[in-house]
C-alpha cells in the first residue's frame, strides 16, 4: 500500500506520509501492523521520521528492495 504509493509517485520525495493513526483509519488495519509498515519502510530507507513533525518520503529511493506487500 504505502510502498506502492511511494514508488508510483503518489507520495513524492520529501512529502509527508500518513501517520500510524491515519493508516489504521484508512486501511482498517491494526495499529501494530501500521507500526510495522512504518518500521519496514524506515529500514528500507524509503521514509525517515522527524520527531515532532512526522514521517516523510526519502529523497532518493533504494534500489533493488522488492519486499513484502504489507508496507
């Protein structure tokens, strides 16, 4: 869901991505799942978090990180 939106440009570089709360509401998923999505995307280098501001799409996307469809 979020990974695909980052890849297709729905969430362009340096744009804010939905918060954990927004993900749970939009997709009807558990908050733990939404946390896992954010963590996986951070570990892949697709997003970064600015404390107090939110999470944002990284400027340059990693190459060759075809991962789970959960994120």
